C-alpha cells in the first residue's frame, strides 16, 4: 500500500512538472489562457534567433552608424548618383601634381593628371569630388586641398592635403 501511494504521488508530481493537470487528461490548446504580450515578444525573439542560427532571415541595419570596414582616413562624402565626369569626379588621392605655373592675369595655376590620364588645370576655389583647392604655391611647387572628413579623432571637420611636385630625379629621363 505504501508503495502504491508513493507511485501515485510520483505520477502527480511528474504531471505537475510537465504541465499536465492532476487528473492526467491532456489540456487542449484552445483552452490555454491567452499569452501575455511580453510572452509573445519573447517567443518572437526566440523564433527570430532560431532563423538566424539556421541562416534564414538575416539582415543588417546600420541605423546611421558608420561602416566598420571603411577606413577612417579616406572618408569619401556620400553623394547620390554616379560621380561626375572629369576632374570634378576625382578624389584628391587620385590626382597627381605635374606642374605649377604663375599666371600674371589670373593667379597661380596647377597642372594635374587625373586617374583618367588626362591633364587638368586647377586654380584656388576649384572643386574636386572630395575637396576644394585652397592654395596654389608656385614657389614651393605645391597645391593645398581642403578635404572635409568625418573623422572622430580630428577636432576640425576637415584636413588640409598638400600635393607637392616630385623632384626631378624621381621623374626619370622621359
């Protein structure tokens, strides 16, 4: 008798732990109380995590954060559409200074070669894709560009990039 009482108590305890009613009859899903909104949110999150683990339904939304794989030094402003043709569509890093000329009528002029292997003349105030020419110095053989960057390490929102003429030894015998 004692053994039967222990077995019955064990079955009742096991049923309670498994969620079955004490009578042993299974409960219908339709009779279950409605889930709370918090429980529904938790279930939704768990379903989404399972989908991600299976490789389904994954998408990344940066929500205004920067791309972690893009260089902080070479930050190109994002403009809609394709880049313009000519010098207006070239980055400062794509331009090589070839010569600087003093023009008595209109100031100093820089002669540059673009990434398309064509020559262009730049004056102070001219714009390229990511910068503006702020100075042309024929005595130093240099052109200064003001490049606007989004670098959190800089105090100023811009940096000045100076392109200098290569010494004659480096140019070779062309």
